[in-house]
C-alpha cells in the first residue's frame, strides 16, 4: 500500500525523492517523510498529509535542494499508530545514524519491542516498523548489508524496506519479503522503489527482487544477495511504459483519463492474439499445448475486488463457451479454506498489480497442491507473474487511479480470449470461433460509442449525487457487471452501493426500497431482459427511482424509467464491457459532483500488499 523510493547518484537526492513520492501518491497514504545522507550527516524531514506538505517542510531546509548523495522516502498508510509526524517514516535508531522505510507488517514487533526496551532502547513512535532501525543498529559491525540481514532474520511478517546510514554514505540497502521492491538501473545513479512508476523518469532497466533477496546499492553497483548473505543473480528487465503514460495530461483526474484510454488499451490486449484462419485466440504466455489444454477439466479463478468481478465474468465465459466447470474464489478464502484441487485443475489468479497479498498466497497454495497456474497481470515482472511462470499480460499501461477501470476491462477481454481458445480446443466450430473473434475486435468501437455519451451521463449522475444509498441489479453476465458498477460508486463517491442479482431483490433487499433508494438496472437487450423489466416494475411500485442501462433505441424500457443510459447493441458476452464503461462514467461524475478525491479515495490503496 505504502510507497518507497530510494536514490543514490550524482543528483541532489531530496528533489528526486519528492518527485518519486508524487508518482506513488495513487497508492494511498496519510503521511510522508524522507531521509538524506550527505557529508556523513543524516537529514530527516517528515509531515502529515500530502507530499506537497512534505515538500513545503523540506523547503525550510534550503540545503536539501543541493545535497548530492543518497536518500530514502516513504508515503505511509497508517496501520500501527495514527497518522502523525512521529509515526511517519523514515524511522531512525537512537543514535540517528540508521534510517529505515518499511512497507508491510511485522507480526512479532511487540515482543521485539519489549526485548529492546528491556535493553534500554527508547521508542518514539507507535509503529511496528520502528523496531527495524534499532535491530540494525544493534547488529552493525561495519557492514550495513550484514546488519540489515541480521535484523531481518528476527522479523516475522512481511516487509519491503530501504535503509541508509550516515556510517556508509552513498549506499542504500533494500530487501523484500511479501512486499514488492524493484531496483532501477541508471547511468551513474541507481534507484529503489516499491513501484516502477517512481522510476520511469530515470530508467527503463529494472531488477525485481524475489522474496528473501537483499541488495546493497551504490551509484555504480548493485550487490544482490539472499538473506543468508549468499550472492544471487536476477534478470534485468526492460520497462515498456513511458513517463507520459503515468501523467494526467489534460484530464482533471487519472480516473477519467484511464476511462477514456480503454478503446486503446483493449486494442493492445487484443493485438496479435486472434487467429482468423483458425477462428481462435493466440495466448503464447499460457505455455500450454493443445493436448494440455484439452486435459483441463476444471478451472478455479482467484482474485479480489474488481479482479474477482472480472473472474465472475470469466466463469460465464468458460462454462458457456468452452464447457468447462468453473468456480470463482475470493483469494483470501482460497488461501485459508484448504480448497480441493484435483488433477488437471487450472487455477487463474487475477491481479492488476501482481502484488496483491491474498492472491499471491493463492498462487502458492495452488502450486503446492499441484494445479496448473496461469496468471492474468498488468505489471510485467510482478510477483504473481514470476511465481506463476505462465500467463497473459494485459498491456493496459500504468493504472494510477485507485479505482480500477482500464485494467478491469482488459482482464475481461483477456478472459474472453482465453475462453475462445479453450472453446475452439473443445466444442466450438471454426465459424463460431470467428464470429466471437469478430465480436471481440468490435469492443473498442463499442466503448468509443459509450464515451461519446459522457456529457449525458454526467447530467444524470449530477441528479443523483445527493443520494446516500444505491442498488445495482443485473442478470447473467450483467450480474458481475452490477457488482463492479456498485463497487466503483462506493469506492470513489462514498455512497453506500450494493450490487445484487436481480432475482435477489425479493429475498430481502426489496424491503429497503422507497423514494430515497434509487436502483440502477442493467436492462440491455440480451437474454434475461424480460425478467429485468419485471424487477424494474417492482422497484417503481415501491417509488424507488430507477436509472436503466438500455440498448440504444429501446423505447419500451425507456418509457418506464426516470433516466436511461444507452449502450450500443452487442451480444451477451460483449455487453458487460460497454456497460461497465457507462457505469464507470456514472460513478466518476457522481464523485466529482460530491467533491470527492476521485483518484485517491479515503482509506483505500491501489495495491493491497498486506492482509
């Protein structure tokens, strides 16, 4: 969740660190801080609030703008201890010679703290993280990397850390266990970060650390080791994103930019992956032969939040198109409930970041039980991508807004492509495969058609911006779409929104309906529409306002609802995509009308790397 950036090189460290923190703001945080080592002195600045506040406080020390050397910085999302300057990172030991920034949770910090306090160590903060610099100081015997390794061996829990010391100016030590760390390789400078977004202005060459890795970094060298202090080698990867993709451009918010990028990101997800001659999909990253595909007799999809909703659509696709029994698991449940994994079971973990803690655990559980694991990720080199060993990248580019939009739609498209591949491997004829392939290729234009209606959707959203409760209802493939639409609204507008299968209305929720509780009904012209019309009538009978998503030109549904959002005609498998984009726009404009912080909703983080 929190953000880490570290730098060593020829530039003044503080401005690089602050710029890096700005590129990590989307991760969610409540305080920020930095530590710079220059001329064998440790300089520290911390503040509560946004990075702009930290920048202002740092500006009161003009020398920080000029000091070349090394440093580390952090944006904190409070877990142990309230947001405060004392609880903000970096944390120092009592001598002020060792500074640490930490992502993750130290589960045995209380016993470590009691032990250190019994030896006379005084703590300044309420955090679990502060035990780390004290442990490092106690273990230091002239080599920072060895001291960090000795300290980490005493920790239970997860960590991604960066450490600097005034005793070893010019160096940064970093390590990871369960929380992502990536090293950026520059010319006469090197960096470390929790996310490649912070590295984009400086390099395209990166090294992703594995769990248990530790590295000592100077301006011209990276010394990689494991926790036992044994040298290891890691592949140097190339980032194919550019800095401009991680900037807002002329859009007021990243979320709106990313909504409007979806025609292009879906084209990227489709490009080179359709074989019209055979009427099938080409997903080389799956690394499964036709015979191996044919042996799959069950699919289990694991994800959290929007990724789980995408997986629920995948369940419809795999069962209807390929005829394979499929179930969707919340990744944390998969992790803890001892799932049954039979021979020839395929497990598909889905994660935008590839660093979701519960989904990583699901990958490891599935692997241990002998499943074939193939992942859907957006971030190249992420933990899930590397540990799965096979899968498909989304090619959606950096998604900065906390609320997922373009990554979700790319996940759905890739799942549809995978269903096409499996369908052709089994019961789908070539002509049927080509028909579905043609429909998939039309998705970008369908979404462009929805985006043209943004002004009309904005007007409708503004009429409902004062509501505090919302129901979303749908059937079939539009049931997961309703769940995703409700999630978007609650995430960014703080309106209580619930998604339901429309048939569930009569099983409890209908008791809440009145003129204060609007219902957003997904009434596209696909199978199940007649039932949805019945549900709309039930809502109207209880005076609940109804907003309906309809297929363009549907006068019947239009006549019975207060407001309608039109989407273009398409099949039931494709319908969730233009519908989802319409719901994203609706949620966005409601949030803007309510004055909410769209890109960084309160209490949320982009990548949930702890339980």
